[in-house]
C-alpha cells in the first residue's frame, strides 16, 4: 500500500520534494501546505508547473487533519525555533515528520531544551521526527559516521566537501557570496547571511555518536577569492572578487583536533569532491569523485527517509540512530 | 551503565571480538561459550592468551541464564541451518544477538522459512537478531545501500572489492586457494570450500531493499592465476598456480544487469580497494583506497552493532533496516 504524504512548504526545495514524491508509485501525495497567498487554494500540480492533481494547497496543516497522512514532508526553514510550532501542529495529526530544517538534524547539543520538548511530544504522539538532507544529514555527518562502523578504534574524523557552486542553482551562488567584494562579503558574514547552516549540528552528531566530549569547538568562515574571471548562468566574478565561501567546524579535546569538517562552496571549484578520512584502526579514506549533488540529493534524502521514519521508534530521531536511509 | 555481553564462539574471529569487547569501557563481558573441550571450564582471559578475567568458558549458553546479558556476540559458523538452534537457545535468555553467521546477514530470500521462524521467535522474545560483519554486512551491501540515500533514482549498483590476501591471516590465504594447482582449485570449487559465503545474501539485501524484482541471479567463481612468484608468511605461490579467487554475483532483470558484486581475494593483489558505483540521479562513485581490512573490521562491526540492536525494534533485523551502526 502506498505511503500517504503531505508536502509542507513549497519553496524551491519543497517543490523538488513534491515532484519526487509524485514520481514514486509507492507514495501518494494527499495534501500540501504553504503560507504564500499566491499558492494557497491553488492545485499543487499547477504550483509545480504541471497538470492539476486534485490536491489543493492549504494554508494550515490543521485543515488536513482528516487526510490520514502517514508522513509529512516539511521544508519551510532552517531555524528550528521558527519552525518548531509547525512541527507541533503536524504531530497533532499523528503523522511522522521528515524535515529539511537544518537545525533539526541534530539539535541535542545546540538547542537541548527544544530538542527534549520535541522528543517528549513525539513520543507522546507516537510519531518519529527526523531532520535530514544531504548537508546536514548525510555528506558531513551520517556518511562519515557510518564509515566508522568497521573501526575497532577511532582517533579523529576529517571531512572535506568541495562544491562547485557554478553547477548549482542561482540562490546557492548568491548564498556563498559569489561576485561580492571582500568588504561586502565580510559584512554579510557579520550579518550571518553567507553561513552554511547545519555545520555545528553535523559536528555534534559526530561527537556525541562517537562518545567524544569536546572541550572546544570552532566555526571559522572566510572568503575564497577568485584568481581568474568566472562567468556562470547566474554570476559574473572578477579576479579579486569573492568566488565563494570556506567554512570549517572543528572539535577539540585537550588541544587535539578530533573532528574537522571543512566545506568549500565556490564558483569554479576545479575538483568538487567529498572526502572522508578516519584516523583509526583500521584507518579509512573514502573519496566520492565529483561530490554529492546537493539540490537533487536533499529532495532524494527526504523521500528516501520516508521508509526509515515509518520503521523507527517514536521520538526525535537523527540520522545517527534512525534505521538506515536508502533508495527504495 | 555498561552493556553486558556474552561471547559465544571463541575461534579466531570470536577471540578478536572478545578482545575488542574487553577493551571497551562501555562493555562488560559477563560470560563465554565454546564447544571445544580444550576451552570449556578455562578462564576466558587465559583462552585469549592473557591474564585471567574471572569469566569461565561454558559449554552451553543455558548455563548463563542468570548472567543477565543484554547482548550475545555469536561467532560459531557461516551456515544458518547449523547455528539456528544456538540462536533459539540464546533467545531463551532474552538477550539481543549480534552474529557473524554470514547466511544470517540477509536470509529472507535464500532461506525464507528459517528467516520467518527466527523473526517470529525474536518478536515473541522481544529481542533483536542481527547478522553482520565487514562482508557480508557492510562493504558489499550496507555501505552501497546507504550510498543510494541521496539518489532520486537508481538504475544499477556495482561493487568491486579487491583484497590482498597476503596481508591477511593464514586461514584466509588457504580459503582463497593460494598455492593450489588450477585442477586442485577446480576440485575445491566443486566441493564448495573456496566459495566466499554471503555474496548471495548481499545481493538479495540490495535487491529487496531497492525494491527490485530480479528474474535471474548468477554466482560465478574462478581462479586468479599467479603471473609471478609470490611469497607470503603463509603461502608460496609459483607462476601458473592459483593466487586466489574471483567471485561475481549478479542480479538481472529483463536481461539488464542491475546488480554486480565482484570480489577478488588473492595474494599479491596490487591495488586493494572498495569501489562502489551507483548508476542513478545523481550518479555516485565512491572509492576506499586500500580497501576495508576484513579481520579487524568484522570484529569491530560486531562490537559497534551492539548499540544498534539495543535501539532496534524486536525481530530479525538486517543491516538494511537496523539503526545506523557506527563506532561508539
């Protein structure tokens, strides 16, 4: 029997999730929710630029209380404090939740009280909540974590993710600061607008899961400056301007760097890749040539996680303890 | 509070598991079982070649009914039909089971009746049974499966594992046929003694988890012939003699190869590696340089899976649906 889902949030990522859900015979989309007045009341199919589906976009999830959804696919924002009310409303429907909210991917360390409240509410409702995506949720946390499974001991984990922003959607190129002057970039760093949300969550997922008490964490962010002119569909970057961003989250204990997550996202990156190195017994080094593609991959993670939350114990789960997520 | 485990089976792999269990502060070894009269009644520490531990080796698991074990680490054999009685006896203790039995890693397709019986018994006892190891259990099934998580679609999965048997323990070199004449190798293939147990289970874990109905499966096995003289601590292979084995399990639908698992284990392999290729959207290619080391890794998988079975729903689990296994 097909899994009944509601698509909550119809921005670019949410639309990608909805399209992928509609393409899967094992999933039936039984409802959609978005706050945007330009979308409310319209047919989901038309919002997606296709033929009508007979599913109207609701303004509130409570309007779908009788839709009998198994899972709600939630993609409305990155900040947990701003979406936790939505999650609570969804739980009232008795549906499991898979969300792209970056801060939900591992909130136990960064927002422990909110995490505990959501966990309690989810257990009470008998539902599972999971925050996932390609990053956070996979490339820099769950995959490195799973790579430690064959290790008798682990001393350190280092992850390097290089994304060529030129191959990605326009908003990402803007988000990484492509085309800004170094001064304008610095102002955006100060305002918090170029930061990749979720890197601290990835760091803490790894630290807690590996049983490591960190006594210091660092989160550095800096511009990568273009050395040559780079022209993409969405950006024109001159030498000396910003090509993108490099962000490093590290976790230390007694002065030793146990965890290092380095993310480089810039237009024209010549060697996109995901590399994971485990210092342990045995040592392991993994490389994914070309890297994992973020836009497709985040929608895919959400859809593929639907089977996982259905099989999980109730509560606030994370990719570190949920049943293995895979294509199905 | 430390997890209480019993080590059941004290052959080379079982001893490696016991040593690793003893090295972890979060695990307490509360009992040991082995059939070998040379081990029964002796102190586990002495069997392991170290100082006494105050844990005597029992002949039967039923003698440990009051040991209050959380998990039994089971390493007595590869053939499920031969160890299923042991698993049933363990369940009577109310303990979860992590086993190295290769055929237990995914018995649903190859031995469906036995799988269903074990599942029913485990649910009734409220315990989880998991078969795992580095191969089967990880390198050629769970890891490729997890690598599909960021894929919107998957058309085919190919795995290539190359193991340099010269770097591994003597029994493995013997098992792969190193030093045999081609005729003697063919006789051993016919007798079933050089076959890697578990490759069909890995194939079916992938097929079922990905939702693929196969209409044909193949399992080929052939000798890799030495082109030069190879001398190791355990074997002396002349040119023209067998260096090791190449085994390929493939799964087809409508003439198309959807799954291909190729395992090469031979002395002197110049480029040991694990390579996984996903044909999908996005396509993914992963390489682990040097490959995952099997001997250490299998013991590590078992120990690391202890946390996973404790968190899993009761029943016969597999690495495809158990909570993510990782170092802890």
